[in-house]
C-alpha cells in the first residue's frame, strides 16, 4: 500500500519530497542554531491553516508562546487571530527561570501527551509541531529513558492521526544528525537544514535524509527565507527539458549583428555576451532592449553594476530614451547591488518580477557581479534556475559576463552558463599598430548557421556599428593577437591592410 503524503504548503518543498510529508507520521527536522527549524515548524502549521483549513498544535519546549507570536508576525502570520478562531493552539512546555533543572526519579511525558491529545481533539487538528525536543533532555536521568519517551511521543502522535514535525539541534553542519544521537531513530523521516559558511558566504540548504517507505529527491537543495513568505525551497531537480522551441526570429537591436546571426535571435533563446570591461556589453544589452521596444515588446532589465541614473544617462548618449520606454509601459528597470541579499533571494525577486511584468525580453547586466555573492555551486544553481525559468515562460534572455582580463580569456561565469545558452557573442580588444580596436564574433548559434568571422566594431553616439572582418590577425580570442604574414604578402614586401582597409607597410 502506497504511503499517502500531506502537502506542507512550503513553496518548492513538494517538488523535492515528491508530494509532501508522509501522512500520519513524525518527521524530524534537524539543524544547527539559526538554520530555520522553528520557522519550518511554524510554517508547516501556517500553510495548513491558510491552504487547507487544517488546524494545528504547536508544542514549544524552548521559546515562550509570546516570543513565537511576536517573531512570526515578521512574516505577516497573525497567530493570535488563528488562536481566537480555534485554528491554532500552543502547548507551553518551555522552562521558566524558577524551574528546578534537577529532576529526581523517573520523569515521563504522560502529562504532556495528555495536553497534546486534548488540544488535538478540541481543534480537530491534523498537524502538530514540537520545537525543540532536545530541550527536555535534562529532565531525564539517562539517554535510554529519553529515547524511550521519544518513542512514546511518536507512537502517541501516530495514534492521534496527526502528521507531526519534531525539531532537534545539531552541533555541526556536517556530522551527527542530532545533538544526542538518539533523535533520528525515533522518527520515521529525517530532514536536515543547513546554514553553511563557505568563503565568508552563507548558503542555506535542505536535505531529505530519509523517508521511510516512500520516495524523495536526493541531495541538498538551496532555500531562502523570504520576509513575506517564509521558507522557499529552490528545487533544481524539478527543472524539466520541456520548453517549447520557436523558429521565429527577433532583432538583436543591431542590424549588422542580426545578419551575422543568420537573421537575428530565436524568440525563446538565451544569449550570452562575454567580454572585458568597457568593451560594449552594456551597450549591446541596451540596444537589445531598444530593439524589443521598437517591435512593441515589453522588456525587463536587471542591472547589478550601474545605477538607474547611470543606465538612463548612458542610453541617452547612444540615442536611446529609457525614460520614454518606461512611460509607455514597455520597460521596467530594476537596479540593485548584488551584496544587498543572497543569490537565492535575488532569484526569487527576479522570478516575481517576470511573473508580474510579463516581459517578452529579459536582460541581465551582469551575471559576473552576482557571482561575487555566492559559492561556485550556488552560482551554478542560480544560473540554471534563472535560465530554465525564462525559457519556461518563452522569453528571450540576454546575459552579460565580464572576462578576467582586458584581452579576453574565459570567465568563471562563462564556464557555468556557456553550455546552457543558445547563442554566445564574444567581444574582445585587439591591439594593432599602437592602437586598441574592438572585435566581435558569434561563437555559437544553436539551430542556425552564422558568420564565423571576427569583425571590428565601433561605438559612437548612435550605438554599435560592425565593420569589416579582421584579416591576417591570429590569436584574438585567446587574448594574444598577432599579425600573420601570408606568402602573398611576403611576396609583395610585407604590404597588407588594416581592418579599415587602409594599406600599411
């Protein structure tokens, strides 16, 4: 017989748990201090009330009910109102300063279980959260008695017909499952919450360690704590390769670049523009936006390196009026420093903006800036999550990435996104005859033929303009451009042309 699951209501969790928590069983939520155990336990009850009309009982062994009510108001959860409506009940088992910490004789939880059962019966509750079970250990003479009483709680909850969460502390992010080494053996299911510090950056993850008798996704999954929603899990494993594919072409905003790409970008493609600082990446993103507005498309720009004022000033310098685009309702610009919040929070905000504004085009300038605030693994998961979300909504996305040196080279950003992009445009500086020139090439164009040449481009008050291909120059993409003398040039005494067509000695 298949084990039925109860939806938690926590966004993203149903994906990694294949439907929710096993119904009428107890799940242990283990984590270090600050890993969001109490938030998870409370949100489990909150979503039961809001989404399913199921009452819940919260048993607190550490914090006082008043503290929990006050803390959860930060998420907009008015627990006091639900108590008045007979949808939420507290069982207060938290110690008081006046309590004697030394317990003589055998202590059992019979009285506590009677209070829980009474509250469950009175509210007809379907969900129970116990936070945190390790706080009562000092009331028992040894771990054997403690384990016996935990079994007793688990069995009693199952008899009551409720689905329960029991939280427990850990001493390290990667080590023993719970502090006392017995908690995980009394629960049917175990979930671990982590808040790992890597290279001075925090990363929250959730892992389902075991679901007895039923399936779940394996591994760690990132999550964040949203001020309005609480815990939001970001299930990378839920991404499916079921996006539609379009043959419709759209303009890049630069007519010459459209020709190089075989007629423009595909409507549902992801484009990466990679190049050194100051080489025209933001300009290409700006013209990409202008091209969309000229075709009556809605455009969304996420900027992580320049302020709104800088972007609007630069666009005007190229003859593009972002302010007018906004007034027409065709453009939305969101500017924020990457360090303001975590990468998971940025992803949630970007997804919400896409849902709200419903753009036809999305530009991100730049991904490299976001790379600073995350671990390598976290950044890769962010890129996969964002690109798949954009493709799922059949929106064309353009991302910029900065290379590590002026003359080129592969960036960390580029290495993480290149395989999941449909088109890659490389920008490079080319040093020739004591002057710096700019070069552009279409490195990749999935599903279409494209020009293979590296062409010089110029920037003026009208934007970006492509010129002739570079000839007799090798090593541009590797960042080491050198003049190549052909046998014909050698016969003519070293006479050759620069990219503009002038004959040089």
